C-alpha cells in the first residue's frame, strides 16, 4: 500500500454538516451541538422547508427539526415540512428551553415598547406578557434572528425573546430571565438524515418509533389503528394530525415507545395497515435528554462535571420556582377556608402530604425520613406567619 493511500485511510472523517432553522444562537443550534458535539458544522436555513429540502437533496448530512414543545404543543409548520419529503428520523433530542428578554446594554424594562421572537417562543411566555401589557409582541422568523436584529437596529426600546447563548453572541443584556410559563419547558427535536447518509450510531437506552399514516374514510379507522398499537403493548407518546391532500382528510404522526419493525411492533403495523391508505414506519431511534448530562462525546471529567452542575442548577431553579407557585396555591386555599369560616390549617391534609412524599421517596429509592423532613419545611413555608414547630414527631 502506498503512502498516499495510508494517509487517506488514516484521515479523520469530516465533521458532519447539520441544517437547522434560524440564526446562530437558536435553540435548534444548541440541540444539534448536544447531539453531534462541538465539531459539528451548523448550516442555518431560512425556514423548515429549506431545512428539509437541504437534507433530502444531500446538501447537508443531517438536520435538526423542532417538532413539539411542552407548552406550545406541536410545531405545525415543521411537521408539515417533514411530511412533504422522504427523510429518515435517526434520533430525538429533548432539550430544555429557557427564554430571556434580551435588549441593548443600558436598556430598561419599563422603557421597552416592542418584543420580537418566533411565534412558538412567544406562545410559551404568555404569563410574562400578560403581566407586562405595555410590551407589543412582534412575530419574527426565529429567536436568534430577533436578537440579532435588536443589536443591528440599536433601538433601546426594542427587545427579543431568545436563549442566553443568543444574548452572549449578539452582545445583549438579559432584562428578565425564565419567561416561559413553566420551569420544565422543553422542546423535542428530530435528528434527520437523507437516504444517502450513513445511519449514525444509535444512542443507548430505550427506543422510539414513528408511524406516519393516512386513514381510510371509514368510521373508527383511526381508533382501529391506535388499538392495534395498544393491544401490542406499545405506549403511544405523541399523536399529531395534519391536513392531507384532499379536503377534510388528515395524515397522522404517531410516536410510540419501542421498535415497530420487529416482533409485536411489526405485528401491530401489519394490523394497522389494513385501516390506512398509506403507512410508513420510521425508526427505531434513540432519545437524548440534554438536560441530564454532558454530550456523549465529552471525555474530560471537569467538562462533564461542569455540564452536570449546570443541569443541577437548572433543577434547583425549577424547584424554587415551583415552591413559589405552591405557596401561591396554598395561600389561595387558605383564603377560601377563612372566607368559609373553616380552619386555616388542615392537619389531616398536611399529614397526607407527608405520607405521599415518603411513599414517593420509597419508590424512587430515596431515604424516607429526610424527604419527610423536607416536605414538612415546605408545608411550613407555605403558611407564612405561623410559628415554626420543632418538626414532625
């Protein structure tokens, strides 16, 4: 073998090209780095259709597509774009989404007039905008692009809702953080490949599959398809309906835990096919929860520890925000009891809370008594003005 061939054989594989919708700093870019690592080459695209077109045509190796958010629901435009092309789903990324109000350095919240972002992002922050009615919401093509526009225009009355990474990239200041309505806000992204791209190694852990189908125009057709999955013991994790080519006809995307290509999954698909006009099985593929740990390709212990600490910090912040919400609800109940002449404290209810917490701890392998003590403190914290006893006996 000659030296040139040896050098060619030992050369590292080129970094994959990954298409995503938006500008640098978008949540989709964060998700793709979590899956492919820091060597990936992101290729931003204008919209979902161009993302899918690029991967289907082989212009990029893979694409990352947001398909569902825990607050806003299905991303309809992304699902429609997926249904128009023949591409394969090779993975899923579940990525935490934290929204920040980004403005020029020195800007003040009270002076802002307009806030721009992607409509799905804005839909996740309804409570914030309800609490700040002076802010006019303006729809933009993507979150990071809205942040870039704030920088480029230079108007201190304009702001954007986007990620912390977008704020750092475009030199903006966060005037408010965690705008999303729930602290556990997450978005699911599919990792897609064109048919000519080799399948990447599957993520370890449970598998998920996707069934794309259009039902026959008969009573109960959809029910029969879903029943075939249920009777096979397959858990349906998501079901999305999108308009098909004919008026009032629909195509469905059904995601299930497990493998639909073999065994009970394959039998379920065979039964479902009799009730559909067309049916395609996609997968199986692995799922990555990015909030749990560092990307799989990070080997340095300190770097992995930093990622894990960031995940812990996100959990701690979510716990505190949930405690605040719990206190609000507890105070509302107290107000109702006081108005009705009942007891403000309910010892029976408090005892049930402690029992439930201890039982949940036992199921999860946690020490019961420390968890019980923590929940006693939580119950007390939700009753301000009540003197603190010595703790549960």
